[in-house]
């Protein structure tokens, strides 16, 4: 059966003074000087990795979800959803639970292992935790649906329970501790050259955080470009001189090993870059930059979403093609070799949200697409799995939400993925779990 919203747990606020609210690609601008971050670090080349990634390593964020308690005042959310209640599907490769009721007024949100970080207007954030019957209700102020910051919060966590959030405040990359009760600690600036209004990507491996972010143009690179902050290791350049970045994602592929992938959307083409790196005891080793895919001219502002797929990194990118429009799976292994597969959409989408996470021994992709090829067709929210060859193996439609504006997913444990999405003016949550294993078809009987 579907889950019902429970009471609010661990609400906390922190100042997130984000410039460029409501714009996915705000132009660089001069900001008020911020306190100096640690100096840039040097890196050694990663020509030959010390070891191949462990394909059997469990994804980060395996802590069990916490319970919930306390009043929340969720009456403002009732009855506003475009999605209908869904009975959990059993006997399939996965189980779908929800949505039943909206849990927040629509807007940007980030899912992590214990709950959801909601971005608010007024330069603030709110954290709600998962309970046994689903996530606690989030913000209910109507203003949130009219205007909210587009830059999301990134969460770095590991199985030990250590969690930090990262976001961009003005031109500062800001870090804050996050505890199991959903409370955010005092913010600190770790880098001061970020592009206002953008979204960083974070992970935690070998006891340290690594955060990729988009940096403002400087004397070395006239483009906005990708940089990497490593806890205790300073800031390193990801983008080579003369190349840019418009969307960036980090994917862990082994202990201390990760692949940074970023999109450099231009008016005439859409190249995707990948760069392997290894966090070692005293340094960070970087491989050479690889251009693993070049697409055609982008429509709107495409965003790249990275996820671990076995011992490889998969970059999911919705993009126009010669035939129409498709979701691309750009699978990059630890040797830098890429495989590209596509899933054709019936029609194009100007905003085509995608999310992904790993659980149940599989990698799941959640995305919106037009239901039919006719212009103005309603959107469906669909779930697929990513095969070892990079193929996107479509499974089934999970909801009929109308237009989806925001979408994010993360694993709560080895068997559970939570998805948060905004449809219209309301936000919903959906739980994905492990279904029964598919049985092999019976052999045909002979005469």
C-alpha cells in the first residue's frame, strides 16, 4: 500500500544567500569579497591506477532511515497532487510505493540517505527525515512554488554516518555538517570562485569529501569551468584550459576512486568530459581529461546526472538527436573507455529532468518523457534500469504527474531508493524497492 506523510522531524534552517535565484545558468558577476579559501593544491598524474575499482563495493549511504515524530501542519498540502495513488507492484524486478499525497509545496530538493534537503526562498533550507511510513512533510509556504533557488544542495556521506552539505552562496562554495537528526552546523567557505546559482556535486570516500563545482572565469580559463575541492587537499582544476562546464557530477567507483563528468553545452555542440581521480594519503592523482561524447546543439539547459553502474560511471543526458530526442547513457569505465546507448523519447522536452541511484544490485534511472509523440503530450514518470553494456532497459511508467520541474533520487539503504519530484506546484516522494527476482521462462515442451 502507499505511504502517508508523517510528522516533521529535524527541521533546521541555515542561511544560503544564493544569487541568481530562479535561473539555471546565471551569468558570472562580481561579488562582494569573501574570506579566502585554502590555496590551490598540486596534483600528481593518474596514468596507471593503483588498483581497479571494486565492483562489489556497496554504494555510499547505507544507513537505515530514522523515525519521525512531532506535529508538522501539513493541511496546506492535502489534495493538491496531480498524481494518483499507486498500489505497490510486486513480483517485478522492483517495487513502486507511492505517491499518495503531496509532501511539500513544489521546489528544488535533494534526497540523501536519511531524508530530504528542501531549498527555500529567502535564502534558507529545511531538512525532513524519512520515517517508517515515508518522509515527513516539507515546507508548505505557497511562495516556494512561485520562486525558489535553482542551485541545489549536495550531500557527501558514507556508511560511517558522517554527512556534510555543500552549496553555492554568492561566489563561495559553502560546507556545513549535517547530523542524524537533520540539524545543519555552522557554514564555512571552502572555495571562493564558484559561479553564483549553480549546483555542486559531492561524495565522501576514504574518509574525505570531494566536491566538484563550476568556477568563474579567471586568468587561466576565460570560460566557466570545472574545479575539484578535496578535503585536506585544496582545489584542483578539472577542465583543461579553453574548455568550459555547464553541469557537473562526481561518481564514486571504488574506495578512494571516482570519475568526474561534466557537460560543456555550447550553441553548436554538446561535449561531455570525463576525468578519473584517486584520493591518496597525501595527494590527489588526476588522469588526463577525456572527451567521451559530443552531441549536437542543446535545447534549453540540459543537465548531466552521474551514477555508479557496476565499476563504471554512467552519465545520463537528455539531448536532441538527428532523429528527435533521447536519453543518453554515457558509460565510462576506469580505463576511460566509453559506451553510449540511447533511449528514444516520443518527442522532445525543453526541461527533461533525470535522476538515478543504485540499490537491489541494480542501477535505476528515473526520468520524465512525453507519453506520446503529439505536441503538448502529457508527461510520464518512468523507471528504467541500466544494463552492464550501458543499455537503458525501460521498465514501466510509475506516475502521470503532468509537468515535472525538479527530480532527485538517492539510496536510503541497500534495498531502498527514494525519489522526490515537483509536479506543478506540489512535491511528491516515491519509494522504490526490490521486487521478486524474475523467473526464467519455462522451456517449451517437445512432442
